[in-house]
């Protein structure tokens, strides 16, 4: 994970802090609009989105990005692009215990 975060431009200090964070995720849906809130002792991040619609977002360390979330075969495909054109996909799913599982990160350069 550290190598991936470095590749997408996350600084060393932020990468070191991220290693010890275990965020609590709160996911909700209302009328087709989804909210994903990540809560930790350091910070709470919230994104609201409509599936398949690109939106402006920020990374946890404050960089501006474009994001689109798609639901595919029981997974969330979260595609992100930064201002330099770097693009990456995080594929996730919710397991039977209601916990988010990260399947993979894929860089598209």
C-alpha cells in the first residue's frame, strides 16, 4: 500500500500516518444519492455521489481530484484522476459481516 500511495503522490508524512489509521466507514443511500463517510481519530472525510456520475473530490491530504463510482458485479469500482492525469481504480466490496474489503488498487498511467 505504501508503494501505491507514493506512486499517486502522497507525501511520506501522510503515508506514515495512514499506516496506523483504521477508519470507521458509514455508508448510506437516499433516493439514488450515496454518502460514504470515513471517520478516524485524525479526520473525517465525507463524499456524496450518484453512481456513474463524475464529481469533484479531494484526497485525504487535500489534493483536488475527479472521481466516479460505479457498481459492478457486487463491487464498488472507484476511479480517480488527479490534475496531472494519473488515474487509479480501487475495487471494493462489503463482506457478509458488513465490513469493507479492498480487492485491489490498479494504476492507469
